[in-house]
C-alpha cells in the first residue's frame, strides 16, 4: 500500500491477490469508494440491473469456476457480489439462499452508512450482518479498517473451505474511506474435503454393483 491508500484500495488489492477478476454488483453512494478503486485496478465491475441478478451472476460464475478449477491451483473458484445497504441486500437474498443451497463459494459485500452516523437511523439503514446470517456460512461487519485484511481473508477461506458456501461482509463508508497502510493477508492453502479410501469405496460399491435398481 502507498500513502493515501484507503480501505477501498485495500479491499481491491485483496481481491486481486486472491485471484478475483470480476465483481458483480448494483452499487449506490456507500459503494462509490470501492467502485472508484476498482476503476483504478485490473478488476472488472459487472453491473447487474437488480441486486438479485448480481448475486446470481456471482454464484453462477463461482460454480463455473469451481468446475474448471479441478487440479488447477491457479484458479480461485469464488464469486464476489457488491450490493447497496439494507434494501440492496434484501433484494439479493433470494439468490443468496440459492447460493447456500448450491454450496456456491460467494463473497457478498454491501456498503453501509458510516458508523458515527447510525444513531440517526439514516434512510436505507439496517442490521446487515443479521439480515444475511441465515443464508450464509459466516456474516459480519468490518468496523475498523485495520481489521479489514483479517476479515477479508477469513471471508474467502470460509467460502472456499468445504462444505463451500456464501459469506457476507458489511463495509461501512467510513471504513472504505479511511486511510491505511495495511496489506492484504495471504490467503494460504484452502483445506480440501479429501478423497475416499479406495479400498473402502470398493467395499461399499460391491453390494450395489450387481443390483439392477440399487436405490
């Protein structure tokens, strides 16, 4: 990171270091720092006409990447979606649920109002992490820019660790605008589900193989 870099720059740097190429979203004012940072990067922001469409695109992309990632460690099979505060997240919950059912490794983020402004109950505000937690493996909000690298790493690792599934992070405006010299944390090897023991698999298949209708 360089002087003047912000939480939004750190967010984008982390995505690039984790092998992300696309962000699917439908942004608003609270996401502008991230959209601006993406514009200065090699990432491509794919605009959806509706938040649920954006989450669906991220989920479908993740599942396609996962299909082609077998045996190729250079591919990170994850989709990223970027939504706008409470109404935007609410619009995306349908396909967030679908991603959970499909086991799609999707990292969903949504901008939120600045933490020093919440007491005024601004329009479009809501408890975003609580809204998403029923549809995710992990749901949280970044309240300090210095926590962003650790929480982003955790989000990606949780999404990608079997059983895979979606996660959610809320990103308040004051966090994405805050200056920081922090660096993205290394993603590291992702645990696998492992393979079955060949002998045990043959033993299990033995009684089934002769059957005409084993199920």
